[in-house]
């Protein structure tokens, strides 16, 4: 079975601080995909980043960066120089390539509040 | 490209009634998935449709059903509503060619059951 754990439930930071969101996953599949989504108060899930299990290269995209480590089954996400608009609930999600079927398994989410 | 659209955005129903929610995917996307989000259970997968066929199903009772039309638009139906069905229902579309593609979500339909 697949499982995603986001141990942090809520974080509050002051604007311009860096913040890292932790995600640990479980899967027996050898090919899988990891995602981070953001859910602002409006409710819509906004796609942020995606990583394939066979590509452990970590990247930076603007203020976002991520650290994917298969050895520890972790897929952490960092926001650099946080802004008030980053306030939202962030979800880590996992999908396995099972015959092309699209099914995301989500963590419980982590609420980030960025204070001015 | 227009994003995923869902109608209606808000619904209020009473126990025992049934409800139909609609989802229009991003143009060209053939896979549509549905998720239920509640404060207690979080985001849970309901089912996925691809080319008018249900390809995967989550662990929900038979009161929850769906279908997909030839233009990839999808509907989900909940019959005999229960108080616990109050939730945000999210629809996502993707264009899987090989393996798993990224799912893009609509704004959701917030269902309240009284």
C-alpha cells in the first residue's frame, strides 16, 4: 500500500524566512511520482512540482526547491524568502505508474502561515 | 488553455437526496479523477475515468458513482446522501501517455448535507 506522511501539521513564520516542508512516503513500486500541491483558502489545489522516482536530481525553481532522497523515502520542499501569499495548506502526494491509472495518495497537509 | 471547471461550486442538500456534480477537463485531457476532501479524512481518491471507462476506484460505498462522456466531461453522482458526505469534491484532469502525468485540479464543489 502507498502512504504519505507529513509530520508537521502547522507552521507559522515571519515573512522572508525560509521554510521547509517535510514529506515521507511509502511504496513498494519501483516507478512512482511525487508531487507537491498548494491549496489556498479558495480551495483549488495548485500544482507546484513533480519528481519521478528515477530522477533524484534536486532543483531550484524560483523561490521553490526540493530535496528528493530515495534512501530515506523523503521528498522535502523548501520555500525561500517566504511571502504572505505563500500562506496556504501544502500537500505532498504520491502516484505509482500502475498501468497508467491516475491515482494520487495525499498526505494530511501542512498549513503554512506567513505573517508580515 | 482554460483550466478544469466544476459546476456547481456550492450545493446544499438534505439527507436522503441525491446529487450530481459535473467536471469539464482541460481541453485534450482524457483522464478525469475525483477526490473527496473532508477535515477528518483529508483528500481521498474516489475514482478515475479514462476514455469513458472507469480505470480505478477508491474505497467508497456504491452510493458514489461516476461516468465520463465522449468529450471527456465527467459527472459524479451521490445517492441517498448522508451527513458525512458533506465535503469539498475535487475533480482533476490529466493527459497520461506513458506512466503518470500531472493532475490539474478544478476549484471544487462544496457540498453541504443537512
